């Protein structure tokens, strides 16, 4: 079965995002995301963990307790470690109901059809499997810089930021429950002075549920188990064909009322 390749412009955006992650501001954001990501992954269990198109966190899976870890990407350019799979996140080469956890570090911002990517993840996840998402926050000063300078086609400002409330709605429709969400990195979208005393003041002012100061967010969702309502069978007389072709009605072992 032939997998559709990712469009060239998206490949270029992924390469540009990985390059930006090595710049001062990108490294600061990656460090903040890695800290909360390690905490989240330490509480996710199972047999198989897949990370799609890793960008800013070279050790994103280091804190996971899941032994079998697979990296899938559409291009290995800029990765510190070689991937196990090359493929499109909108058409995963994985069996249905086979994966215990997925990690999406800024993947949906690059997808042509993020809904299709989430549907593929829903297909591959086992019941009660986990999805961990890192995304850029479209609100606050990071969203404002994207609106002002996104036309320059530079990552990450050229990407399509998806808000945390919208992502929660999409996942709820697919049958996921959000079990954790928080906004991260309350710093301005430039690296000058980010490590100064002003940055520490912003850290004290920030709250996990406040988007206005935050650069990105973390979401952990769990796939719901489909519950089936048992239907009581309706007992009817069963007709059986006897030797000689005579049809006969038999009561069988019908339950007695009372």
C-alpha cells in the first residue's frame, strides 16, 4: 500500500522548525517543554509508544517507562537520532488498536488535515490509550507575533497554531477525555532577557490555566472505552425441519416468568 508523501512546503516547515529549535529562543522553549513532558510521560504505561515528527525535544521519550518506543517522521533531516519509520502522520503504517501511547510534539500545526491525523491516532490507539500533545498557543503575545510576522514564512510563526480549547473539542468528539492540560513558558517571543529577573517575575505571575503569557501548552488525553448496552434477547418459537420435510414448532428451552 502506497503512503501519500507530505507536501513539500510542509517538509520545509518541519525542517525550519527543527532549525529554529536550535536557536536561543527555541532551546529555551524546548527545555521548558521537556520538563513538563517528562513528568507527563512518567505516568503513561503500556507496551508501545510512538512519537510523530519530533522537532524540539531530542530526549522527548527519555522519561517514559514504556520500553518499546518508535519514532516516525516524514523526514529525518535535523534529527539527532535516526527514526524507525518514515511516513505521513495522516496515514499511519500501524495496525488498528495496537499502540498504547502517542506523542505529538508540534505535529498538528504542520498537518494539512489535523482532523485526519487525530482520526488515525484514534484508530491505532488501544482503548484507554494515551495521547500527549505539545502545541503552540495562538493567544497572547506569541499569537500576536504570529499574526504580525507569519507572512514572512519563518518557523514557527508561519505554522497554524491550534488553540487548546479547540483541540479539546476535537478530541472529545473522537471519544477522548482530557486528563491533564497546562500552559507553558510564560515568556515573550524573543530570547533577549528571557533568563533575567523579568523572566522570573513572569514565572511567578503565570498560572497553568492562563494562556495570555504562555508560548505553548501540554495536553494529555485518554481514549474512552466504548461501552455496549446488553440487549435482552426476545425468545420466539423456533421452527425446525424434521426428516420427511415436515415443519414443526418447538418451544425449546424457553424461560419461565416468575
